[in-house]
């Protein structure tokens, strides 16, 4: 039997290899935190560089007026496991934390070989996890692809006063 320290080092190495292989070579995102929870592995992605954080004033008044509509655009190109996405949505529903990094751009759940991520197009200062629930849930319920696959984006999502695009897929990057 392996000592606990060896097991943890092995798990950490596996997580690091998995994370490195899921971000494309051109990705500007990096792992900001990884937490093992009963439901799987929860990872927050973003940039450690000084973020260009969007504010509500970054969009003209006409754009801000339509924000909050969560307009769906379904796509199966990077579809994720519906079960894993449903669990991620449940986690977001129960969440009470503020993201510890203003440069956060995605949160992913890895569960039994499947991955589901919700990501957003720009960094949002003092983002609270639960506000990601509404668009993620709308994509989960509206963008099903036969069986157990789901994926797409919601445009005009209002996150903490900032208008963004939010995605639900099997990857942490590529949401614009």
C-alpha cells in the first residue's frame, strides 16, 4: 500500500498533466486553483497577469439595454457530458464564494473522465460564483445533443453589472 503523501503527489501530477493537455497551445489561460471536492475536481482558470477587467461602462448604452437576455446559441462542437454539467450547475447554485482572482475566466468540473466548464468572455471584478448559474442552466436545458451531450453559449449575459458571453462546454477557453 502506498503512503498517503505518494498518492497525493500522484493525483497532483495526474491533474497537472490533464490540465496541461486540455488547454490549447494558443490559450492564454492558466490554472488559478484546483480543489478536490466530493463531486470531482473543480478548477478555476484565468490569467495571472494584470487583467483587463470589464466594467458596465465598457459597452455603449444601447448594448447595455439588451444585456441580461441570455440569448442562446447552441453548438455541439465542444459539447460536454450533460450529467457533469448538471452537477456543475448544482455546485454553482449552492456557491457563496467570490472568485479569488479578478482575472478568472472559467470554472470546470472534472468527474469520472468527463469535463464540463462554464467560461465567460471577459474578466469580471468581484465575480460571485452563483451569478454564473442562470446562463449555465439555460444552456444546460436548451442545448442538448442526443443522449448525454450539451453545449453552447449565451450572449448578453449580465455578470455583476458587466455584459458578457457565457459558454458551457468541455473546455475552459474559446468563449468570446
